[in-house]
């Protein structure tokens, strides 16, 4: 018997369950989506995906998602730093609040954000005076997506930063590095993989986000429609195939982007 | 101690099986009917108990009309559907065969026991003097309406505006389209659903005029007293929200008779009175007379006369490439 002995048995059972479970809740629905979309020919696919409205919505969805993910990453790092490196009264409470966007129903988030940023809202009225419109346009979409995305960054970076001992910084200091150099040359490189993961999660989540965005975006065709709204519009016409095509297109683009980010991460790991 | 537990569990199970025998109806409806059907269900329960001695349990489900229709197509076991558009029930009929094709002739008045129309809601006292459809395209007037692509109510708004423009420009299609285009150029926010638009207008304070269901307009007035004024345009559209028994589901569950009685009860004096109370226009002439102050007579076009039925209107105006897409794609 060439079978390897493992310390903890049960590979067959757990792997079997894993495959079964992944098939049931991820693979089968995705395959069903592509089958539905395959009801249309390639020409129809092309026509639907390149129609001006879908293109405009795609630009907004991917653009705002990327921008929101970048900002989430920067803000997330800052928040994580504060939460890990300092202790102050109310820290636990603040730490708990980070998770709120996960728990809040997205529609509630959307309505609340709109209430605050609409031209007559608490914050919106001052922005309005400065000539900035923060709701019912791309800015509003960006705000909602930042809200949704930033906990992902905090929660991926936090454990890494917690594990990173103070000794490393002290060692750097004894070797003559000033604070900025220590951060730039020692701490930041160690955080990069986690930051990229956080960015990826925030980005992926933002692309699919519907509930919170539709309240604050204004939904104007060619201007502030997001891709998920176009999918809903197609469903509303009982045009299941076209909805599936847009969804599949979104999925393919997201998939390619996620793979690229993964590759980038691998390369960074390699260089170390 | 243990015996009592066992006994009470037993009693409970007997009790619940007893209840399970009571007929259960699921009414799948659209958004703004929530309050009306809550009252109507109570009335029907009492009526049915008196008439047959049976207890009936009624559950309601509400949401956007199209979304609700899709749920029924996907298998939600509705006994009756009470939706915003006949097109949504047509789709259930063609996709699932759960409702016979001729459903609309099974009940009086095209199977719509109450009607509604589209009116204007302006800020209190109507500061921008918005009197009719022509005023909506004036520069500086902001109009709030949901997106016709995602909201059934918004489609009625759109068709009402179209009907006015068609009359005004004597059927000159280019001018009608021009009007609609300028109208939507004045729309700063296109919410996905009617209730979301209500929030945008009434709570966010955005827009000068809100194109709304008549019943929703009165609800806003009730909710925000002294904040809004209802304006009746010279012409509007007669919306006929239809109802139907989902025969395939009720045959399976054995509830066909009671579901039928439930819908018929909408046409009785009690049902009509309740509809009027919730700001739906009753079909019954006497009850309509009684509430005539609430429902001013205005010129109403019907979908069949003016637009040749729902499926034709949907295709011409709201499907991909329809007139609504045209006004946004042509720069």
C-alpha cells in the first residue's frame, strides 16, 4: 500500500463533502446561469453586451467599484493601524462597529446613506453649498460602495498586523532605520498580500452590490445605472436570457480580474 | 411533570392539525395594496365564517408587480394574484398554464374590481403652478417618477403622459416623442420602484411634482399632512389592476371554491366600500357616487382604446429598443 498516512484521517470524507457542497451551492447555480444565457447565440451576446446602455453601466460599475476598493484599502489600513497599535477607551466598541456594514441589510444602508448625502440631508446640505452633489450621481455610487467594502480590508489586514511583533520594528530601529523607513521597508511589504486580498474582496463585493446603490444612484439611463440594475430591468421584461447574458458577462470580467489580482499577489510573494 | 409535557405536546399537535385543516389562501399582490388587503382579508374571514362556518387563513405577499409575477412563475404557490398590470397575469398564464388564457373574462369589469389613475402631487400650495402635463416640461420643474423599466406604476405614468401628448399634438409622433424626451430630461432621479419614489419626493424633498398612483397620493397626504397638494391633470389614464385565481395551484390545494369567493367578494358592497376607503376607485356606481368628492371626474383614457392592450404597449414603449430607450439613447 502506497497510501500516505496522515495524522488526522478522513481526507476522502471531507474532500467528498467539500466537492458536494461547492457543487450544490456554487457550481450548479453558476452552470444554470450559463445554460440560460447559452439560449442566445453569440451575436445576441455581443449585441447585448456592447449596447451603449450596458457599456455605460459597466463603466460606472467597474470604475466606481475600483475607486471605492482603492479608497477602502487606504482607509481600511488606517483604521486597522489605529485598532491594533493603540489602546484607548471605546476601542472594543469601535472594533465592533467595523462589522456593521456586513450585518446591515443593504437596502437600509442605501436609504440611510441617501438620507445623509441627499441635497437636503445632514451632510449633503453643506456639500451642496460647496457645489458638490453627493447623491444621485456617480459620487453617490462611490460612497455606497466604500461603505460596503471597507470592513473587508480591515478584517483581512487586522490579524496580520496583530501577529507582527513589535520586535521587528525594534530591530529595524536598532539597525538605524527611522520611522518612515521602518514603515516603508519593513511593515508595509509584509502587509501588502493582506491588503491585496482585502482590496479584491471589497472590489468583488462592490461589483455585485445592488441594494444599497439603487437608492443613492438615481438610476438615470446612460448616466447612473449600474449593471445589476440592468439585470433587474431585463427580468422585469421577462427577458431571462438577456439578464443571464449580462450576469455571465459580469461574471467573466470579474473572474478574469480576480485571477489577475491573484497572479499579482503570487508574484509579490515570490519576490520575497 | 413528564406526563404533562407529553400530554401538552400531544394536545398541541392535535390543535395544530386541527388548524391545518382550515383553508389557507395566499394572495400575491403588488406594493401599494398592503393596507387595503389587510382590511379586506379581515372582512372576508368574518364573511366566510358566517356563511360556511369555516375558518380561513389568508396570507399576503407584496412586492413589485413584475417581481411577484416572476415568483409565481418560479413556483410560489399563490391561490390568487392581485397585480398592477394585466400583462403580469398574462405572463403567468402563458409561461405556466396555471391560469387559463381567458382569465380576464372570468370576473366582471375585465377582472379588475377597482381602478385607479395617475395624478400629480406637488409641494403644498403648488408653488410652481403645475396644472397639467404641459407644465411638466417647463425649465426648472423637477419631476419625480420611478423607472418604467423596473416599475409597473411608472409605466402607467409614462402612458398617461403619452396619452396627453398624443391628444395635444394630434398624433404627431415626432412631437409626442419630443415631449416625452423633455419630460424625462426634467427627471433628476429614477427610482426602481413606486414606494422608493414616494420616499425621494416626500422625505428627501427632491422634485417639484411627483407622478403618482391616486391612492398613493392620498397616502402621502395622510402621512405628511400639509406638505403636499394633489393636482388632477386634464387627462389621465384608467389603470385597471386585475385579479385572478391561480387555478392550477388551487385545484391542487382544494381551495378553488374559496379563492373564487374571495375574489368575488371584492365586487360586493363591502369590498367596494373598503377599496374606496383605501383610495381605489370602486366599480360599483352607487359607492362611487358616495365617494365622488374624493375621486373627481377627469377624462380617462383606457389602455385598450389608446394603446391596443398591455402587451402591445409594453412592446412598443418599454421593451428594449422601445420609445423609452429611444429618448435616452438619442443624444
